[in-house]
């Protein structure tokens, strides 16, 4: 499978997000919780992102977090189990430069995706 990020690799509808968020949590880190629906689809892994303004008030911060998560998912998508995954930001990132924030988010994303691959 090529390492691209097509539209079919994303969650689009609110009902898809709701099903995943009502499902079970499969990984938790300092910043994120990863959820998936209770019933796992046979489709390749798809990604949904929830980055609320409450925890990342600046649009620059929210967009950087989403960009880093998408890239981490894109590179590991072929190794992930089938089904939908929703990354939800649950804690405010520590005040740091944007570069440091990106490093922290990428490290946690790689850790959580690695945990998901082992399950």
C-alpha cells in the first residue's frame, strides 16, 4: 500500500466520529486518547482528529498538531489494524515553541500508534 493519505483514509461524517468516540479507548498518552468503534470495519485504517480550542486556543497550534498526527498516521497506516481511529487531544500541551510542540506530538503519536500495532 502506498504511503499516501487519500480521502478514503479519513473520517468525514459526524456519525463516524460519534461511533468511534462512544467505542473503546485503545491507547492513552499525556496529550491524546485514541478511540475506535466497538465494531471494527474490514476497511483499511482511517483517521479522525479532535483538537478542541479549549486545549489549543491558537489556530496555529491546532493546525500544527493535526498536521503532525496526519503525517505519523500516513507513514504507519499500512501496518495498523483495520478500522477507524480517532485521536482526541485531552490535555493542554506545555507552553513551548512550535518546533518543540511538533516534536512532542510526533513522539507521542508514534508511541500510541506503536501500541495500537501491538494490540
